[in-house]
C-alpha cells in the first residue's frame, strides 16, 4: 500500500510540474507571437498530431495494453511480455508512419484541394489562415510517430513498476520547446523563423519523449525487434481498443471541426480559445484527474464483487469531492479572469486588447469546470460496469450539440460563442451520462448529492462575494497594475479558499466526520 501511495504521489507531483511548464510554454508563445494568425495556425497544426496521439496512443492503447502485458508478465515471463512490446510498437510504427505520410501529402497539397472545391466559399483571409496552418502541419505531423511509440513504451514501463520516467514524458517536451523559443529570442529572428524553431522544438521534444522510456525498457532487458505477427494478444489489444477508438475519433473530429470554425472566424479565435482552455485545465488536471484516479479502482472492485451498495457510495463520494473542489474553482476563476489573464499573458506581443478579448472566454470556460470534472467521474462509472458503448453515444451527442451550437452562437457572440457552445455540449454530455447511469443502476442517481450540492453552491456564492469585494479593495491601492494583479492572485485566492473551507465546515458538509477522524489520528500520533 505504501509503495502504491508513493507511486501516486510521484506521478501527481510530476503531473503538476508538467501542467505548470505547459502553462509557461503557452505564456512564452503568447508573448512572442501574440494573437496573430501565425499563432492560431500553429495551435491548429499542432492540434492534429496531438489528437491522433489521443486516438492511437495514450488513452486507447494504454487502457488495452496495460492489462494484456500484465497478463503476459504474470502467466508467462518477461521475454513474452517484451515480445508483445515489440509487436505493438511495430504495428504502431507502421500505422502512424502511414497516416503521417498521407496527412503530409494532403496538407502539402491543401492549396490545390481548396482551389478544386472553390475555396469552400471562404473569404481570402480565412483561406490564408488555413493554408498557413496546413504548411505548419506538414512540419509537425511526424511528432505523432514519436509520441504514439512513447505511449506504448511508457505503458510497458508502468507495468514493470517504473512510473517516474513515463510521468516525466510531457516535461521533456515542454522543456525542449521552451529552449527552442529561447533560442529564437536570443537570435532575434523574424516571426516565421521563430515559428520554424518552435516546430523543431516540438519534433525534438517528441523524440525525447519516445527515447527516454525506450531506454528504461532497454535497461530492463527489452531488445526491440520489428515483428508484425498478429497473435492472440495483439488481436485482444485491438479488440479492447475498438470502443475507445470510436469515442476518441468522435472527440478528434469534434476538436478539428471546432478549430476549423475558429480559423474561419478571425485571426485571434483559435489562440485565445487554446490559452483560456490551458488555464482552465490546470485545476482539472490537478484535482479532477487525481480524484478519478483514486475512485476508479474502488468502484471497479465493487463492481467485480457485485457490491452495488458500496459502489454507489464511493461513486457519490467521488462526485461530491469533484463538486467540492471545482464549483468554487469555477466561481473564483470566472471572477478573477481579468487579473489572471493580465498577470500571466499580457507582455510582449500579447497586448491589453488581447486581454480584453480573452477575459470573457476564460470566464465562460471556468463555468464549465464542474461539468467537465463531473463527466470524468461519470465515465469511470461506466467503465467500472464494463460498458464502453454508452460513453461513445454520449460523445456523439456532445459532438452534434457542439457543432450546431458553435455555428449558431458564433454569429451572435463571436469567439465567446464558441466557448459557450463548448460548455453547453459538455453539459449535454454530463446529463446524458448521468441519466443513463441512473437507469443502469438504481444506486447511482444524482438525488443523494442534492443536499451537499446546495451547501457547496451557498458556500461558493459567499466565497464569490469575498473575492469580488477583495478585488475591489485591491484595485484602490496605489500600486502598479501588475503588482495589484499579483496581490489578487497570490493573496486573495488563498483567503477565499480558507473562507470557503470554513463555510463548508460550519455547514457540516458530508465527509466532515472522516476529516475529523483523520485529524484526531494525527493528533494522537503526535501525542
């Protein structure tokens, strides 16, 4: 148990470091390129190989590969497990290389394809943005080969009990990208030369992501061989990946279409949507992912034992924890969106006008935090019950809702409309998942959470009043704007969090007794 807790703490710590570095990376990109068409083109181009990574790599492959390799290691030996690693990495290499070659061919001929289709009825500025994104995508697509292979090597390392190196994978990428941006700034090249250096940093970082876990496997005794034999284990992994691949494909198409809609709107849309999403993802990555990681094995174990009562209790506990953390986070992030954007991004090529553009988008995204986090736990409920079909249907419903709402709302609210559409689509997905889960098992309804939700909302509103009042007082101080922003972000947020925690304690939120027992044990040990 202590070893497992140690591994969880290592992964969680490295994840926080990675998220922070990722945010720093985006801040530096914003300072260098601002909200230009070039910046939006890079975001769109980098999105494509990243989405294929999710489709073929980390999510679907890891979920199927880890239990299968564990079975080989348990029932056969290391040689059989390493043979499986070679087979899977060989299939991944062939598949991703073929897709990359096809994608690069299509992107390199994007101008001809657009001419054949009459430029899809788009204006000249939109066509230029699309062609710029296509040119950068030609450079960036090979990253997909590296990162998909990295996913298979990292999954194998985790089976062998090596967690640190796989967790560090995104850290290498962010560090190399930051180094490439620093090199471009040092040489003071033009914008396009700096962009090419940034793309080179992505490729170099992707190679490092692949080679580090491969080196760990080498030290463990693996010797890579090219093997395309489709034996029983390979077919089993393919079968297990199929439902997740379908759901990921829907997600991929959803994001790609959203990026296309953003590029068709204006130069800034894709960039500011991406950066607002990055800021919003920080609390999700730290809290929601950690809660889902802890709850999933618990409810899966209860499902395996057919202990439906305890499954319902732990599922509700996970949802309650998610709401306790993310509802106030949504309120605080929405209220403080302007000083946060100004403090993090407003420098270099990112101007005050860009802050005005990004602030309402971040506020809208923030309000979607509870629904995104709720969805992550609800999905675990279906996976614990071995139902992978319903999440796919939920993703399809969310996709349709997002596209329709994006097209409608962007005409009324421009870029903010795209953020609103994204939130509403997640809300639809959360509602779809929860209603189906309630029908599937009586003990998984939402009703038991309503009393706690009322307390969480009341405490969040009161905390919001503290945040609003505190920010108003700080703005009256005779300091420079950046100093006031620093006081608000570093000073007001901890004060608000303390007020919120005290209010929940006074309201006797469910789970308070468990905390009291923990504190009592700690005091007893000290005594």
